[in-house]
C-alpha cells in the first residue's frame, strides 16, 4: 500500500486531481498499482473512492462503491478489509481466466482427435458457436491438416495438392485445344 498526497490543478472551471509525486514516478505508480483510491470529504464525512472520473484518478478492480471511512476506534481493520475485498475480486477474475484456459484446452484435445475432413465438418456447427479464439484454433487445425473452408458449401474440403491442380489444369487446357482443333477442321 502506498499513500501519497493529492495535487489539484485547475483546468478552466474544473479541478484535476493527480498524485503528488516526482516526475515519471506517477506513471510507474499508475502502471504497477492493482487498485487506486482517493479520500474525499463530503458533508464532514470521509469517503474512499476507487472509481476514476473525468477529473480524478482511480482504479477499481473490485467494483467497490464509495466507502465511508469509519473512525479507527470503530473499525481498526477497515483498510485491511478493503484490501481483502479487492484481492477476492481479483482472485475471482483469475478463476474465470482459469475456466477459460480449461475450456481452450478441452477444445485443443477434441480438435486433436479429429482425424479426417468428415470429422471436422461434424464438429463445425459446435465450433461456429464458440468465441473467436476457439474458432481460430479450429480453423488453424483444419488448415494444418490441408483442409480449406468452402464458403459456398460452408464445409471443409480436402485441399488439392499443387501437383494435382496443375495436372487437372493441364488436362483441361489440352482438351480445350483439341476441341478447338476439331471445330476448325470439320473433315477430321
């Protein structure tokens, strides 16, 4: 926990509140702090605000409403309790992130089990309902196996090897030349 004074600067009719620290330290504090609050006095009562405003700093990862600060006699653990609430919220986010990682891993494993283009197409409807990251994972795996997505049919197809495409193209050109030759020489 770091406690600093507040620097108030006028900007027109507004008062801008910033940390009163030397030079570039302010920026480092903003980057390093998990939460930032400021104490304000309203109607003779002290309040702790974490949410930033247009004119005041703040970081509120715990989504805390402004908290009235009790006297030390009434609540000697007040700041410790606030810090614990913020930590609990940050840990909740970490649990959500852990769930996301587990979901991604389940998809990685199921995609690894898809052994042919038919299996990819069978899994495609469910994959299309997933978030963007999972869709990208699915598409990358299909591409790595040589499948391409046919936008017209909306399924994956086996990509033809380059040699096969060239061979088919050459056969097509050869057939067209013979057709033209036959058309220009009716006696043949």
